[in-house]
C-alpha cells in the first residue's frame, strides 16, 4: 500500500466517522428539543434518556451513512485537488481513477457495515426505543396507523389488513382467506371493520363473501353491508402482534412476503421495504461516482463550489430515492425498480461525469 493510499484511507475514515457522529448528534438534539417538555414533565432519568438515544443511533446511522461518506470524500479529494496534489499525482503517472480505488474499497466496507447494522442491530433497538418513548419518556402511546398487516388464525384462516388504526379501533381493507389443501376455498373482502367495544367484537362493513370450487372457480358471490368478523382480537392486541417491518430482518421480511403472496394478497409495500434493505447500503458506493467529479471541480472553482454542487446532488439523490419508494408503495412501480431507481439513475450520471472529467 502506497503512502498516498494510506493517507487517503486514513483521512476518509476520520472524516466519515466524524461526520456520521455529527449527524447523529444533530438528530438527537432535534428529537430531544421536540420531547423536552414531556421529558421534564415525567422526570425521565438520565439513564433512560441515554438508553433511548443509544437505541435510535443505529437507525440514524443506516439512513444517513451515505451522506457522511459523500461529504467525507469531498473534503479529502477536494483538498487534494485544491492543493494541486492531483496534478502532482498525474505527473507521476498515477491516474485519478487509481486514487479513487481506496475510496471505493472503504465505501464498500461502509455499505457492508450499514447492512449488518440494519439487519442485526436495528431490529432489536427500534422496538426498545419505542417502548421507552411510550412508557417512560412520553407516557402516551404514539398511535400511528400500521400498514399491510398479515396474521395467521385458526382453521387455516389468514387475515390481512391494509391499515390498522389502533386508536380509532378501525381496520381498512379487510381480507380473510380460508385455505384447504393449499388452495383458497372462501374469501371475505370488506371495505373496513369497526370495533364494537360493548360487544367486544369487530363488525365488517361493505364487503363480499366469495366461495371457490376445487379448481379455483368462483361458485358463489354474496355481498353484505354489515357482518360479524371471524376474528376477535381487540385493536391493541392487533397492534401489539403486528411487527413493524423495521423490526424484521430481511429473512423474516421475505417470509412475510411469501406468506402474503401464497394467500393471494398484494405484498407491494413489504416488497419495496425488502429491496430497500439492499439498495440503501449500496448508496455508499453510488455517492463515490456522484461525488468524484464534483471533487475535481475544486481544482477550478475551489472547495466551496465543489461542496455546494455535491450537496445539491445529495439533495436530488435523496429526493429521487424517496419518490421511488413512494411510487413503489403506492403500487405505481414494481418494488425492485422503486428501490433501485435512484441508485441506477445517479450511478449513470456520476459515471458519465467522472468519465468526462479532465484527469
């Protein structure tokens, strides 16, 4: 390993970990200021506060690692360009692409680290952080609707809910499948279900009951305006049993998708989440191709211009990534395309700009 390679690796790692730490501190500060009144009101201990934010750190790291790496690369390579060290390397027969190789290697390590953290650490810390927030921090459940919930019941019944609103006691998009011998023999689809607290039962509204023969052909189609649901779990029990996809590793998520698909249920939302598990770590590699041409701009316009261009590209990348996820979860794009669209687009743009750069 040459002296230049060791220098680049050392500086990249220093700036990367420093910037990721700054990003984590920033998010922690914002969250703390948002909840400070409730923290003071409920006299949360310093130990709980520290544990809560320690549990938040893995998720912040996995979602923002690419940004820290982009800025770190810009500082290091931009500094080399600004001090004409690129020119000296070129004069010595070392191409800029050769200089970029250790950066690619470190970005691959960073991506691997992101994948490991989101698969082995975050699924354990996310539910713990939520529990601390709702029972010790805020002491008020954060009743966010849950999406695409699948559960297995008795008598070969499978329950699917598009939206579970625990606070209102309402289910939207209710689907009940009964299977026998690997095929669906009857299916109930309802627009919604309302929890009747006095009767301690769910009532489904505006739906249809379908019965099928051994070949899967429709035998009977019976619409209904109101019907007692075949499941009895109260809203809070449904919410407690329904794991957020962020709490599942990719194997568990894949198993959930298979269960939903075997029962004929649309699993586009968890599919998008599944592909995102792989697309997000790769973003650490994509930003190398995206940031390298902007770092080279420092030779002509200075570090400020290169930094501004790089951050602008980062904003466009983040926006494209979120738009792709939204289109995928809305069913407008296939899950794989939705998750990888931004990576493919900016890989092409970055590679094109890098090849055109004067090296």
